[in-house]
C-alpha cells in the first residue's frame, strides 16, 4: 500500500509536468474559460456577465443576464485559488486518487491500477485538468460522493452518511447535473444489504437541501422559476458561432464514438464488467442523461467527463482479466490517448473539443 502511494504521487507529478505549459492564464483562452475567469473576478459583489467584454465572444441572448445560470461554487473556488489553474489541476489529481481508491474496493490491485492509468491517460481528463472549465471539479465531487457512500457503509454508523450527502450537495452546487451522482450512490446502498431508514436517508438529503436550496431560491427570485435559465443559443445567432452549430448537429452516439476515437483504450471500458452494477449504472446513467440533454442543446466531448471514473473502473476490471498479449495493445492505446491529450493541450489551445485533434475532417463525421 505504501508503494502504491509513491507511484500515485509519481503519476501526479508526471501529469503536472505535462500540463505545466498551460498553468498560466497568459495564453489564448477558450470562451468558457474567459466566462469563468470574469465571473470569479466579479465575485463576491455580483455573479453575472452584464457589461463584460466577454460578451463579444459569446451569445448575449444566453449570457447577458442578471444572474449566471450555473451555480457559483466553481467560480468562487477559482477566485480563492488565485484565479489560476489550481482548481482544475487539484480536481484532476483528486479524481485520479479517488478512482484508485474505488478500484481497491471493487477490484484487485492490478485492476485498480489499470483503472487509474486509464483515467490518467485519457485525453478528455487531461485537457479538463489544464483548462479553466468546471467539468473537472464536477467530476471530482461526483466521484467523491460515490466513494463517500462506499466509505460510509463500511461501518454501521449513520453519522457517516452526512459526508456523501455533503459531497453530493457540493456536486450540485458546481453544476446541477451533479445530482446524477445520486444514482450510483443509491446502487451502492441497495447492493450493500443495508436497510434504508428515514433517518439514514435524511442524513444524505438534508446537506444537499441546505447547500443547493439557497441557490435555487436565488434563481427563483431572479427568474421567477425554479427551472434553469435558457442556455441554448438561438438559431439566428449560429452563423456567428460555427463551432456551436457543429456541436448542435452531432448525433446521439457522439459521446461513445468520440471517446473511442481519441482514447481507443476505452474499448475495454465499454466492453466492461456487468457484474460491477454501481460503475455500470454510474457510467450509462450519466451518458444517457447527458445525451438526452445534448439533443436539445450541444454535444461537447468534455461533458462526458463525469462518466469517465466509472468507465475507467469498468475498463480496469476487464483489463485485469485479459491474457498478457492484450496488455501491450492496451498500453499502446493508452500512450496514443495521452499523446492526443498533450497535443490538444499544447498545440490546439483554442479548441473547445477534442475530436478535431485527430484530423480536421473528422468533425464532419460526427
């Protein structure tokens, strides 16, 4: 176990060195990065983009509003972290550790390490760890909520259940789809054999209500509705934003096909182990929910990040049982995936998606 910790630290150090050129924000920033940086600069006095220069790069119809439509936790942490890449980097490193920790609970040692290496080599995770996007923080909180549930149910102590409830609340306060972590949390609970009592359920639900409730009330006070503010760019504005037009026209199978394109090692993830009920429900629950949302909005490959820890655990389970010759092929796939991530991060800093990295004609296929 002590040796595993040393290898994890070495892996984080290698990933940090690969991301070092993108640590500074004195580089070309993608539009969403400018949005979050502007929001963090305006906190704590206001949480909107009205009158900001970034409106020339984004749709005023969506962003020129009295209150930004996503909860403020990510922007607040970016401000506390000094308005740099600390939050995405720390979230990526913490998620890597959480994948390893869950692997030690659900898999053997070799499977846990395969899952960890799959996540480390995935270009989607790599790029989200060196961009000022909230996807990495969302994924960290969701993974921590699932891991917290596993930890809480290891002992017969109802007070422990407050921890996964608190983490689920933080996930939803980063982005409302964070509530999707409730599905794998429920599967962990149901498969543990522990009865679900009202007091135990309250220990999970109450922290979520206390954390998310004030934000929902604020949304209601501003928009007179508990629903989300409209975040879809009007069709009339699409000629100004050709990438968004492309992202909206992608088919429902984009997330699976796009991930396999840039990281073929995830073939083992989709081949996965159906006996891992929690990871299966987690991965496909997120993919199906995000696909449903994206059909009326946009498909961007980084949106699949919250499903990646589960996919990597499924892949680790499969890889740990393959014969030795297959390990070499898996290693080649992982190296290819990491190369795509580094290439996207260092040479294509203005891309908001990973599919164009492989070949400029690929987007037309998706």
